[in-house]
C-alpha cells in the first residue's frame, strides 16, 4: 500500500504524499535496489511519525530505513519548539548508541603478526555480553558521569583532554540532571560503565582498503598503511531503563487516544514531563559517551603493550540515537527545533560551530559501521544534508532480517566458514551472536553509503574492512 503511494522526485528521492492524518509528507532517500527490500511497515512508521504534533517539513527515511519501535530505524524528524513533542520512540531504547573511530600509526603488516594475541588481550580487557558488567562503580561516580559524560572519564585518567574535542557535543550533553533518572536505571548502570554489551555492538580492528578523498582522509588522520579501530556501543541497561521509565510515565500522563501507534507515545517538548525526559535522555547520552571513552582507554593500553611506540588518536565519536535541540534554516528562516535521529547520524557541513575546530573547514566526520564481515565507512558531512535532511545521513547497513529469522536460516558453522574465507578473526562470548549479526541479515552497506554520496548528504572519504572483530 505505502510503496505504491511513493512518488519519485529524483533518482534517489521519493515522496510519501500527505494523506489522512499526516501533517507533512514523508521523504525517503533510497535507490531502486534498496527499495526492493524496503518493508511496508517501515514506510507505515514514516507516515505515522508525520502525524505527530508540531512536525516540521517532512518525516524522513534514510537509506538504511527499517522497522523500529514506533519510529523506523533510519528515521529523522524535526519538531517545532512551541507546538512540537519529544518521543522516546524517536530516540530508541539504546540511547546514544554510537560509533568511535581511532586512527593509529600501527602498520597493518605489524598488526597481522600479532593479530590473534592482540584481539584476545582486548577481549580480556573490555567486558562484553548480555548483562555483563565490569568494575562496579559507586553511585556518586555514576551521578557524576550522568552530568559530565566523557569529561568524568578524562578527569579520572581514562584518556586525554584532546579526546573531548573530537567527540560530538564534546562528550557532554545538557541539560542533564541525574534527579530525572530513576534509581533502577542508576542501579543498572553501576556495573556496566566501560563495557561493550551485546547485540550488534562490536569492537573492530580494520584496514583501509580504499580512500575516496585523499585530502580529507589526511585531515582525519587516516593512513592507508595503518590499522584503524572502531568501537560501537551505547548506554547499556541504564539507557534502556530511562526509555522504559519515560514511556510508562508518558503513557500514564497522556494516554494513546490521539496516537496512530501506541509506540509513538510522547510529551510536548515544553511540558514538565517532556523536559524531564530530555534531561534523563541526556544523562544516558553522557553515560554512553563516557562508556566509549573508557573502552577506548583500555584499548589504547592494550595496543601500547604490544606496540610500545604506537600512537592512537580519536578521529571522532558520533551518536546514532538521540534527540537534540538544534538551529536549522527552514523556509529561509533560522529556526530552533528538536531533531530526533533514530538510527541516523548527524552530517553537518563546513562552518558549523558544533564541529571540532580542526575539521570545521571541511565538515564533520560521519562514521557508518557495516555488519560483521562487511566494510565500514568514513564520510564527511555536507551543506546539502543541512538543506534536505536536517543535517543527517544513514547510520549503518540496516537489518533486512530479524535476529530470529537469521537464526532460522543460518548456521554457526556457515558464518564461521564465511568469516574464515574473508580472513576475519572473531572472538565472542556467544557463538549465536555470529548468526544474529551475520552480514546476510543486513542491507548492502556499500549501496547505503553510495546513495548518501550520490545525494550529497554525506560524502565518501574512506572504506574500512575488518581484520579482527570482538563481539559481545
């Protein structure tokens, strides 16, 4: 039904016309190839989001669009600050799931000599797995983390001040009042700081197999001869609990009578409950920034042991699940809006004050991880993205199969054979994770980033392929 309604605007741009209770049209950024596997229900979710109060311009679907909780994953929506809403479903349960990329001076050839040993050492140094914790921090520490984010990690010896400059929001979102976070959420966070988690989260050592823009790659510190390292994780159980808590509070306060889908429960952005959710969400955002910072510190220590003269720099850290108050030019006028990016990456072009000073002339680094066994990409943000997607692009490959379906159709032996043929070393606590996160369960990430590049909403800089992968 929804696919039939799509109107092609350009080669990679489709409009879902405003019908029924939709307040704005939908805008989908897809290729013909990606459209073939697009779920009807993902488009239905784009239409449902277009019915929410105060939505501005369009309900947007990125090239990795697929079904999520309420909002589709790969969904972007902006809401008016007076009439608009904020919705936990527009952020997701894994608040500030994001990606951090490290550049090194370790030659690929040298790393390969110690690959198995280094991967195992990292695996022992970074706790991972469902519900798995690490060192249990005190409640006072966690309260500080919720306010300070990655800043707390730096103050406590986990990294250097320069790391903050290469982290979105400088690693610290605000307002963030720990009083808006439940005791249950804090209790879940106590043992999970500095841990990777499970699901699609990973830690991956990579080589650069293709550079598309030599000049920008050099400015990002990417050298084709040396390994890179990518960390993908979020706010763990704490973020999940924040989402659950505020979904329940909003359900109790506002009910479902005017919603196209109960999963789109929300609160007016200026309401007391809306402001409390924004604060609690930012606390979880800060927990995730701190979490990735601490994991990076542990990785640096491991690499220093094996390669004493190694230099490991943070290229950038980006959020994938977040609501943010940002200024955008809408219909020729600068307007402050609440942007929901659910499985989408900020992609600001040159000149924006939010970009680190050393990248400001070229644009923000955009990090798009592939699935286990496929390539990941570094892109650069653009002015075009600011014009047509509120400064956003895709966040990854995007699933085409559920984890249940993947387990039905694939075998552990088959996935291990495929990874071995690609010469990718994997260490994991759970072999079933290999099946759930197999490349076959995801869209073609090369096609996703090609569409982003061709549209000009995130331009290709480098392609990274895995050498060693740690899974939860």
